[in-house]
C-alpha cells in the first residue's frame, strides 16, 4: 500500500491542485522565463501559489518543475542545475504542505523532454531514462512524496521516465497522458493502451491531464476504468476549451464547469481529481465543496465533443492495425 492508498482510505477521494504557470505569471514571471528558476530566485512566490491551492482544499500539490529535465532547462542555459532546481521545487512545495493543518502530499512534477525517441528522433531510451533519473534525484532529495510524470503523449517516453525514476528513488509513481486528438494522444495512444502498458510498468496510478477538452479527457478515463477496474486513476483536465480574446488566451471552464466535471469524474470511479491549464484556486475551492458535499454539483451544460462508445481493448487495437489514426508528430 502506497501513501496514496493511505490517504484515499482516509478521505475517499483526493483533490489535486490546479495550474501553476498562470499563477506565476500573475506574480511577475515574464513570458519566456524559466519557471523552475523561481524556485531559487523567488521561492516565497512559488510557495504562495502552493499555499493558495492548499487553502482551496487540495490534498496533493505538484511541484514547480514541469520543465525540469536537462533537455528543457537547456533552453534557458540551466541544464547544469537540474538537481538543484528540482530539489528546490520540492522544498518550496514541502514548506506549503507542512504548514497545512492536515496531511498534504507533494508530487514531483516531471513533464516531457520535448524530444522524439528513436526512430522518429535521436533520443535513445537510455538517454531518456538518464534525464528523468537526474530530475527524480532532485525531487526526492527535496522531500517529494510522489513522482508525477505528466502531460505525456508517448508510452515509451513514460517507460523511460519510470525506469529512470526507479533507478534513483523508491517513491510511488503516477503517470498521466494528454488526450487531444479524437480521444487519443498526439502519438495515437488510447486510454486502454495507456492503462494496460502503465500497469505492466508498475505505475501506482495513471490517468489523463491537460488535453483539448473535458469530453476527451473524460472519455479516455472511462476507457481506462473499463479496461482496468482496480488501478488508481487520475483526472486533471484543463478548465474547458482555450479561447483567444485578442492577444490573450482564456479558458471557457468556470469554477462551476470544473466542479460539475469533478462530480462526474467521481461518479465514474476516478479517485484523484484536479485541474490543469486555465484553472485557479477558485476553481479548486468549488471542486472541493462539491466533492465534500457542502454544495450540490452546479447544473451546467456539458457538450460531448466526441461521441463514441468505449470499445473493448482488443477491438481498439484491431482498429489501429487496420489503418486507424496513429497520432501525429510534434
């Protein structure tokens, strides 16, 4: 039994936090800047974001380390500081978690490298694993409770991330993919594909985050649950659909929309629920109220953008062999 199971036994359903980037921009992060650098240059501002999500009722907060592999930090000439910046990310999140009046878990966020694996690209599995091992080493040293591989599109990259993480840490591992192309990831992975492979790799919890819309995220998770009735599942969807208002990007999902989504996900058997891009502490606070039964789920219109039945895993794999969509390259 992992620390996740222990907290679930206590609370029934766990609320994850919301977006980090937009909260940092509101506190002064400039476009093009490295969010991970703020863990050492402005730790008080990063901790304040975490504290706001804790105050909103989050049981799990993700570290400010999404772009914390050497591949991503190299874009900011910071690839020689991977362990330092990831350790600092976990440490500032730990400060907010430990200040709470209840147990809050710190999840070490590990996003994609941005590189393509062989044969489509030059990234080897060994190099991939080494990059995530370096990141995981810092997150573990900084006090993370869980390692959280997120916003992935390729199962082999997750396999590399898990292998790297396991080589330096024995923390539980969660892994989520982004579903945004007709119910598949960019690289063509279905919910059934994901839950089957990741269970075999020993992930402690799997699921979906980010994504193009709530419908695709919910459909992918329904497919995961139908394929595996026992594994812990994670839903951390964007706050509705992204919309351009002039030069600014906004998300259509209000706190009411996300609270209704959280209620649907719980009813679908999802045990860990949060929000991703476009969300704020206000979204999470209303989600918390609904999950706790303090208020009824808001009545909001939910348009299913992708209507389909959940096919059996064998049927879906067969469809792909017969020439179904196989995803797209970056």
